[in-house]
């Protein structure tokens, strides 16, 4: 049993969502490599609270895009 049974989903105010808005386009390969470099830089610092998550995301992205070479 979770602690959310007392909540009424119809009674919760959610942020409005524009359902007609276009979704973002996919990243270009260059943008994906830029993002990968940024995540790797954050992960390699190893001190901040985001370092482990940046490392995980860098591995996920690297597995999905071709190398720059």
C-alpha cells in the first residue's frame, strides 16, 4: 500500500499542456557529440552530485551514436 491512495487525481492542479505543440526535432549528430562531450566533462570531474548521472547518460548516448572518427 502506497501513501497516495488518499489523493484524488481530479483534485490535483497540473501545469497546462499544449497538446497541439510540435515535439522537438531529433538532435543532429553534431549536437549529440556536443552533448556527449559536455556530459563526459561533468562525469570526469567526479566531485559533484551530477557526476554519476552524467556518466550514465554519456554511456547511453555513446552507445546510440556513431563515433566522430
